[in-house]
C-alpha cells in the first residue's frame, strides 16, 4: 500500500483522508495485480500468493504476512505502522450459504470443506473483480467491504454488482439450479474502517450499525436473492421503480427499507 502521508499512529484525520480520497496509485496497482493469476490473494491490494505471478510478488515483498496470512507483508506493515481508522461512508456485503447445517449433515466432512473452499474462491474472485476487499470468512459466509480507496465513488454499485456476480457464479441462473444455495445482503452508510488488533495480529476491518444491517440481510436473504438497503440501491443507481418493502431486523428499533434482486427462479424459503 502506498504511503502518501506520515501520520501519527491512530490519526483519524489521516485515515479519513486516506480511505476516502481513493489514492490513484493504489487504485492503478490493484487493477493490475488482480489480473495476475491466481488466488489466494492479499485481501487489500489483490497481490496473488500463488500461481505464475507469485514469484514476482515475493521478490517485491508481497508474500503472506506471518501475523496475518490474509494480507501481504507490505499491506500488513502499513496497517501495523499506522494503527487506527476513521468513520467513512462505504458499502458492505455478506454472502451466506443457505441451509449449510443440512448440507454439512448430508455430506462427508471432506466434501463439505471442498464445497466451502469452492464458494470462498468464487466469492473472493467476484469481490476482487469489482474492486472490493475481503474483510473475513466466517463459517459459511464471506464478508466484504467497498470504500473510495478501493472502488472510488461507486462503492455501492460495486457491492451490488458483486452480489449478482456471486449468485450467478454459484449457478442460481442455471437450468439445473445452484451448486450451492446462497443469499446476499448489501448496505451502504457510515462505518468505522481501520486497522485493529495487537502485536500478534493486525487486520483491516469495518464495524458499526450499517455493517450489522448487511449481516442481518445476508442471513435473511433466500437462495438466489440479494437484499439491498434502499440507501444502497439508490446510491448504486438501481431502477427507482423496483419494489421496496420493509423488514424488521433483529436488534433494530425501526424497519429497514430494502429492494430485492433475484437471480434465477423465485427462491423457496430455507427452513
């Protein structure tokens, strides 16, 4: 990651400027790196850790960091050096395998693990293809974030496009149906984004109510469905005539207005 400024550790003004201005050098580098085969990749700069491009990446210091193998040495050292973050506007995505408990019960453990690995791979590719960052893998879901440093001003559109790409890549528009059932939640709003952790592990993450909203929507979305908050849909430029409806989300005092996008046939509810 480039170092346009030299702030004190935890300098919120620096982080806000860095995360929202969409550094041109970072954006150009990321667009090139994501084209090099293949995953797994640094979740921030998209540098490949395997495949033909990996030896060159290792030569310039971009290998999995010892304290956090999800990011490269360069990105980890930057986060560790400039520990902190800021409240910024971004978009957030949770893609969740529906009925994973039943799948795990039905499949041998090795086959279920292979299914998860395949899902993680295609979902990560969709995130990187749309200039997002993978926040984390949690059980049977992938969590992604989009903000100006990574996507420029079109972070909401990038998150929505990723949601559709994930649903298509998991086969929801195939005649035979999906190879794994997935639902997605997308939200846009203000969250705290920055580096967290200690001397043993540092990571870039996003926290806040709007992130929790995306998580709740991801958990409610049926197979083949993307539940998108009205704010995210508006920011993404979705058709204003799309039907809106209100959902009562757990822990929320007021209903959440959402737009539903569907890939493939109208999905059936997962018990």
